[in-house]
C-alpha cells in the first residue's frame, strides 16, 4: 500500500515538475499572456503546450507504474485521476482565456496517455500489473 501511494505521489510530482519547467522554458509567452488576463489563441503554441502535457503524462504513467509494480494499474489510475482533477481546476480558471478545443484536448488526453504509458512501461520492463 505504501509503495502504491509513493508511486502516485512520484507520478504526480513528475508531471508537475516537467509541466512547470517545460512551460517556463518553452512556452513562457503563453503563460505571460494568460497571467495578464488576456486571451491567447495561437494554434502552434497551444499545440506545443498540449504536446508538453502528453510528454508529462507519459512520464507520470511510467513512473507510477514502475514504482508501484504489483499494483501498477491502481497507481496509474489514481495518478491520472489526480492529474485530471487538477487539470479541470486549473483549466476552469482560465477557461475564458483559451479556445475551448484546447481545454478539451488537454483534459481529454491526460488519463488515456497516462494509462497507456503505464501499461507500456510495464510491458517494456517485463512486469505485469
């Protein structure tokens, strides 16, 4: 049980650290404009932010699965659920500043990418959940 909780915490933390670092380095313009309360709708940058989120979800899923081992499915689903709940909270705060398609794609990819990455990570390491 403790290993599963640790797996969820590490998966969530990995997503968060990569997300914050990636946004600061790669997408500062998006963050700056949105922080000012101004609308942002540059498709290329928003697709880049979505791609960053996908990378973060892959790392989170693999991290949670590889730490949890026997209870990998539970850990990955819990990590994905926490990321989704956090994402909904954050996205609802900036809903009016970004296009609806962005919010839907961003939120819609978190859980499936995290779950698939966790499963693939286990298969590559030869473990089963």
